[in-house]
């Protein structure tokens, strides 16, 4: 059995996890910075980096203690090396390098998006390559053919905003605070999705991509109209927004399924995959195509270190590791 220590610090979660090649999460800890950034209504990169620098080392110590392990007992150290907020990425990657050097263990630099992309395989041993992946997070909105470790075929991306960003902006407009996605989902459950007419950008289009900028501006206009007495509530706006987003996701994914070769499953990952309405719409789409539907458990959808450790497990199994001078990358497309 081999065990990888994973470290995640690319946004506003400081996280460490120990994961085995038998798909067991021996221990994992996440220190969320929600409280730190809430007064600003979004993540402040400099403050995030400082918080990671304060919290990461004790968090790793506690994670090892939870599993009754010492650093010498792990087989490799994997850390997010990008893409993300560079200050935080550097804190995690440099910590991983120091630990790898001190304990004489291989270092594995992980692309955060690959962490999300492979996380469904940690939860589901039956999930084989290739699969069609809808990767929806705060910074990304892509449809990928996942053919193996490091082997991705990008079939669609967003031409403007990511879907998580649209959820966060909608939350801000509706006064729901930060983080926005879960708050919009909760409010949407009480609203009527037919009340507020909103656009579905690119739905039915021949090109493969996503666009959410127009939807975001329409939400802003709807809120202004509501304030002037249009006959609907914030919950109706949230529900209508969420339904428009779902219609876009389903249409674009359906198009990708039509054009891609044989796939073993339809998979959704990334922070927005925590949304239950989105999951069930995609589950229905998969059933229509007689495809297995896989979505990681909620805790594995939003940023975490178990997915980074798991990507490390997969890379270690292929004999891969990285040199100690590997760079942190703010941008790093799959
Ligand atoms: O993957 P993630 O934790 O961080 C990035 O790598 O971006 O994704 C965070 C994003 C945020 O935009 C957040 O609002 C969104 O995922 N999110 C949700 C939900 N939970 C998190 N969006 C919609 N519904 C949710 N339940
Ligand atoms: Zn993420």
C-alpha cells in the first residue's frame, strides 16, 4: 500500500490529506478562510496567502497525527502547483518541497484542475477512462474528454465567465454574501424558476462553448426591475438564474456527447458540482444517453486536498515525480 500526502492552497481553503492507492482517505483537514474574506465579499489574494502561510504547517502536522503517521511513513508529497492565486500556490508548493527534501520523498506537482478531474475516480473505483467531464468551478467551466492521467481533450470552455463566478455575482446582487453558490441554491429552492425571463446564452449554437456574461447582466437588470416593483422576489430570481444555468449546461453537454467518441460515463466535478439541482439535471441527461453518471460526494467537489493526494497517487503509480525547482503557475490550462 502506498500513501500520498496532498496539499491544497490555491484559493481560500488551506487543506491537507492522506490518501492511499486503495482509495482510502486516512485523514483530511480543511481550514476554510470564508470568515477571513467575508467582509470583502470575495477572496483577497494577499490575505489568502498570509492565512495559508500561518495555517498550513500546523494543519499538516494535525493531519498526520489524525492518521497516526509520521512524514517518514508517506510515499510521496503532492501539492497544487497551479492554476490559482499565486501567493497561496507558492505557500503550498514550497512547503511540499521542504517536506519532500527533509524526508527524502518524491515531490509531485499537481494541476488543481487535474485534481478536480480525477477526484471522481477516488470516490468510484468502477470509473474507467475515457469519460466525459463537465468541470465547473469558480474559475473554470469546461467540457473535457478525460483519456488518462494528464491526457485531456478540451471540447468546450467558457468564452467569458465561469459558472461559479456567475453564481457568486448573482449572490452578491441578491445580497446573499459570500460564498455565493450554496446561498443561491438554498434561496432558489424557495423560488419560481418561471417567473423571471432570463437568456440562455449559446443554447442551440453550433459552436461548443459556454457563455455566462449575458446571463449575469440579465440578473442585474432583473434585480433592478424587482426593486421598481416587478412582480417577483429574490428567490424567483435565484431560481430562474439557476434554471437558466442548468439549461445551458445540459444543452452544451448534450452537444459534446453527440460529437465525442465512446465514453464510459458522464462525470461532473468542481465546486459547482455540489449543486443538487445541477447534479440531478445531468443525471437525467446521462440516463437519456444510457451512460453511467458519476459525481463525487459533496466534500470532494469543492476545493480539498484529498483530490490532490489522489492525483498524486495516480501519478506515482505511473512512476512520475517532479524536480525540486518546479515553478508555481498562476495559469496552467489542462
Ligand atoms: O472548485 P471550487 O471550490 O474552487 C475553484 O477551484 O474555483 O469552486 C468554488 C465555486 C464558487 O464559485 C462557489 O460559489 C461554487 O463553486 N459553488 C456552488 C455551490 N457550491 C459551491 N455553486 C452552485 N451551487 C453550489 N451548491
Ligand atoms: Zn477548485
